[in-house]
C-alpha cells in the first residue's frame, strides 16, 4: 500500500493531473455504465458535519463549496451529508444521490462516538471490566458501520472512506478520553477500508491544526478547504479500477 504525502502543485497542474487520470478508464462500475461522458465526474459527499459544515463557518466556504471551486468543469459535487448524522443515517442519504453520480465519499462516525461518550463516566470494578465495555461499544459500531458500508457499496460506485478527525475539546481530560474512544472507532473504519480495497482519507492528519476547527467538533472554513483539497488529491491520484486500499493524508498546494 502506497501512502501519498503532500505534494506541491498549482491549480493548473492539479486540473491537468485530473484530466490525465481520466477516471472514466479507472473507475470500475461507474465507467462501465457510461456515467462519465467526456471523462467528467460527479462526486457525492455522504455522512455528517465533517462535510455538512456550512452552519459553522461564519460565511466562509464550506466543504462542498471549496470542492466545487476546485473541480475542473464540467465536474460536479453534490452534498448529501447531513449535520448530526450517524452511521445508520447514511443509507437514507443515498436517496439524494443523483443518477449521474460517479463517486461517493463517506465521512461518518464522529456522532456515533459522541453518543457513547457517557461510557467513560461509568464506574468499573477493574480495568478489564472497563475494557470489556469499550469492546462492546466498538463491536456495536462495527456492525453499524458494516451495514452502512454494505448499503453504500451496493450502489456499485467507486467509494472512498474517511477517518474521524481528532476533536478540540478545551477540557484536557475530555480531550484525552475522546482520543482514546475515537481510536476504537477509527480502527473499525480503517479495517473496513482495507478489507474492502477502498481508499481512505485520514482526516486526523488532514485537519491537524486548531484553526481547522470552528468549534471542538466541526471543521472551519480552513479545515473545509483542506478536506476538499484532500478529496481532489484522491480523485486525481487513486486508481479505483485496481480496488486496492490507499491512504491519503494531504492535499495539493497551489
């Protein structure tokens, strides 16, 4: 598995790379069904507020606006993600996927984790008892995420997944517990990507600065720009036809 690093490219080079990539020749079912006339693509974002962050950016561009501004014409991007969504909500979002969609990108899991935050406040008689409770939480998420991914992949479109980024809680203890808990959730996501041969955007490394967040759990305009850049990088570099896992940790630089 090749793990790409950040690369330097201006906008013209990035668009040229996208055109050269052709995606119509390396996009599996989407290409076979003729949904990419002239090599054009239509990317759909599914999941939660890591994509649907317009309410938090204070007039700055949200993720999908950043992405639309960077995609070369006639490529398109559609936002089907919904703020507050959990894994079980994503299959319903598929109803909003346009018939001409060619690629799906899924970012979900953070709200699943938030719903389980109370587990860390529960008393336990031993470390083993506490670990067993966390294992139960992980297993429930694994089942929910697997069911979600099965529904998404049933569309037969090239698909990419995202890890859950690290939050920015001001309380040090809450932050430490959140990182520990999300490690379990991200393990599930990473294993799902690797086992299904899907590319992965590691948002923990993409949104790595405090300024990337509008609040402890939502990406800012800057963070949204980084996420959009990473999606662009993935589309320009990943060969979906090979069905091999690949981790993306950065975005093109202008």
